[in-house]
């Protein structure tokens, strides 16, 4: 199961192997972004666009009453014990990175390692989270009132850089739709989703604890609508996540009939 953090190891961004200990707050350890960039905190009454690298430090709060945009190629590191509240949408551009939220399970056992230190943050998005060919989005323990939609993106099917795309432990009021992302590992685990979940054309090359393809782990979700998985490599699976089959109010379709 790939449940570790993100760690910069190249000029743009790399996601560490899952066993690595990564601290996303630049004051606590290695950052997600290629450099720490600008510390963001306080209240923005309109929209906010992040260009370059930025982070939300532990113990601080960033409130954006409008939309929060991560510009193409930019990086926002909020995989910290800071708090982020966005009244509108979060928009993630091409080759951009969004890391949002902390839970005890962010990195897997031991559950008290930084940057989350065994704690859960309370990040809230009032609208949608939308990725347009993002490098990755790391959504962990967030409350998202709208949809999560991501189209394309990733570094391609490669271990170098090693990029993961986890959607874990969130409460999502609308739909989750991820299509065409390619990288090392992708998973949707332990979420509560008010709408449907569609995962299509996702490619992950990670190898799991059992020596078999490990990506496309869709496990332990509670989904009010339908669960649809098509054309993924590997096909949707529980893998080595240690998770259980998904609870679905509608129907399970195609690959997702197995999970």
C-alpha cells in the first residue's frame, strides 16, 4: 500500500518512495516543492493565485474566500499541520502540485511521524477541486463540498521521478472523477463520497509488497452513487492496501466489480 508522503529529489518535484519519512513543512523537514518558496497565511477576501512555490506552515491558517489557483508548474505544500479554508474552488494547472491535509495514516506506520505527527488537520474546500493535467494532487483528510475532478497529467509511467497521486480519508460531497493520469501510484482509499466515483485510463507502475503491480488501489470507500473503473493499468484492485471492499449505494461497474 502506497501511503507515504511526498519528498523533493529533483529540480522540479519528485515523490519519495513510500518508506521514506518526508516532512512537508519547510520548518520541519524536506519540502514537497523544489524549494520552500513563500509562506502563505492570513485571509484573502478575493481569489488567490499561487505562482512558483508556496507552503502553509504548521500552526498557521490560510483562508481564501474566493478561488485558489495553483498556476501551471507551481506548487502549494499544505501537507502540513497548518489549516487551509477555501470558500470557492481549488484549480490546479498543468504540471502543478497540490498537497493538502494531514491524517495519522498519511505516511503509514509508524503513525506519529512528521509532518503530520499523528494528527488530523481540518482543511475545507467549499467548491470543487479541479486538476487540468496536474503533476499530482495529494488530498488527505479534507472536507470538499463539491467534486474532485482531474484530467490527464502526471510525469508519465515512470519511476523517475517517482510521483504518487493519493486521495485518502476525505469527505467529498460530490463526485470523484480521475481520468488519464500516469505516474508511479494512484489510489482512492477510505473516503466518504456523496456522488459517483469514476477512475478511467489511469496508469501506475509501482510494485507492491507482494511483487505485483500495486497501483489503482480503490479500497474502503463509502460511496453513495456508482463506482466505475475502466481502462486502468493495473486494473482497479485492493492490492496490498490492507483495505476492504467498497460500500456502494449504486452499482459497481467494469473493473470495480472486483472491489
